[in-house]
C-alpha cells in the first residue's frame, strides 16, 4: 500500500495491520464485538459517515479498489482483423 501512491504511510500501515479484520467485519464473516466495531460496520453499510482513522482509511480503500481500471495501449487505432479484405473468385 505504501508504494501504491493512494495512501499515506500511516494509512498503509493501518491497512497492513488491520485490513483482514476490516474485511471480515465488512463482509460479515466476523460479528462486531466492541462499540467501535459496531460503528465500523455501520460505516461499511452506508448507515453513517466515517469518523475514525480506521473508518476513513477503509472507506478510501474500498473506493480505490472499486475504481475502474484504465488500460493504455501503444497504438491509437482500432485492431485490424486479418483476412477481412474483400475476396472475389475469378471465373476463368
């Protein structure tokens, strides 16, 4: 994460340390135990805005991974299909 450029060092460290737990809470694989975890799940469900560092970085992470990927090509033209030229048989 720290080399990706979208996250600060602090955010990257938070994701590296707690990302699996955040993901499990978000996906419902783990039930929230503490009040902080319950509030975190509410953010994941869109029921409240992120307030804590953990909530903000997870929301940011989820936004980044859902962003469409851009692909760049070296040529700007459309791909050519071989054998697409007109072909006529000569009647000899």
